[in-house]
C-alpha cells in the first residue's frame, strides 16, 4: 500500500487533518492556565509538541482533547502561569 504523502503511513487517511486523533485520553496530568497571570508571550505555544495551545484572547490555553499532558508548556512558561494537575479518573 502506497501513501499519498511521504510523511503518512498506511494507518493515516490523507483526507483527515492530523488533529483528527484525539490524544487527550492518554494523559495522567493536564495543564491549567491561570488567566490573570499569563503574560501572552507565546512560549507555551512555541514549545507545545502536539500544537494544541491556542490564544484565547487574554491568555493561552491547551485544547484538552489533544493535549497529552507532557508538561512542556508548564516547564517553559516564564511567569509560571501554567500548572500541571493530576487528571481525575
């Protein structure tokens, strides 16, 4: 089976966007943004490995449907506006 893209494997459907697979179920912790503390520098957006951080107008926050809970955004935030909290089961 040949893929239409050199980056897609036989499991991928080229017609669907990459974010069609919801990876949020994999995590054991999730990022919580303190909106009042966010300085909107965009560092979390740049370091997010899944690209699920978006600008919400006055702060940045992760889309929890796609966030894997790696914690890179929280570690890279220069003002400590993002904390990782244990995911409730």
